C-alpha cells in the first residue's frame, strides 16, 4: 500500500484505504498480471491539500481513494497504449484518462462504473472509443 500513500505524508482515511484496496483487487492486480511487465503507480491517494497543490480538481477520485495514475516501467513507443488496451481487456474501470506519459484509472466499488475513456490533449479532454486506442 505504500505506493498509494499521499506524497505529503498525511494519513489515509479508512474509507479511502478500502477504496484503494478495491481498485487494486478489481483493476490493478488483474491488469498487472495480464500486462506481464512491471507497472508503476505514480499517484494514488491524495489528501485535499496535496491534490490542490498538484493541480487536481476538488472532486478528483484520488481524494476518495478511487483512482491511481499508472505507467509502464519500460517506456517505449506503444507501451502506454498497450497498457491502456490491457485495462480495456480486463473490463473493469470507471474512468481511464490517457495522458502523454501515464494513465489515470479509477474504480467505484459501490456504484456504477462509467467505462469512460478520455485522452488529454492540448485543448483539454476528449472522449474516445475503445477502437480509437492505437
């Protein structure tokens, strides 16, 4: 769980820990197994103060422990898209946002998961379909 702790050292609330555990069990562990290569969590739980300091929106799922930012350890052409396709093949996610160097992935353990895919562009966020993954 250390890789999911807030980077400013604050204590993770119990509800956020339960959400992170569900995210790991339902999404991240199956994706890591299927991907077959190392996947690094670059951001997990964020307290509201830390979330604001990194430019996160106030309603970010990181604040509730429902989201993580991940990236392949091996950074090569196509690795990020391959990881995104692995998330899709797993079939469990709420929102996946493709950034140039990482993927934001979320999961709601007690609600409807949207299975929404967005790509961050210079103009903002653009919704894309599964077929638009390279």
